[in-house]
């Protein structure tokens, strides 16, 4: 999830990467060292998009 301008680990809530109001990212692995897990957030203009929705740039469904 994105909170306070950061993408936070869905598992432990640690701040993983800073997200600006116009930030967009997709299919970028973001690693949490605490959980030893990789996450693939779908961020569009600073907001996280839900799984199953199309990603605006590609129209591809978010997994
Ligand atoms: Zn974590």
C-alpha cells in the first residue's frame, strides 16, 4: 500500500520506496529485507491500483 508518500511492505509495513504524487511504476521488484520478499506494486500517479484492474499504460490486467 501507499501511505504518507511511501510504498510500504504489505506484510510488515516497513517503508520500501518513496512514491511521489506523479510516480508510476509497474513490474518493478521492490525487496523487503525484513520479510525477504519481493513485491511488484502497480502504482499510477502516486496511487496503488488493485489487482484485476487494467494498468493504464498497457491495458494489461494487474496480477
Ligand atoms: Zn516486509
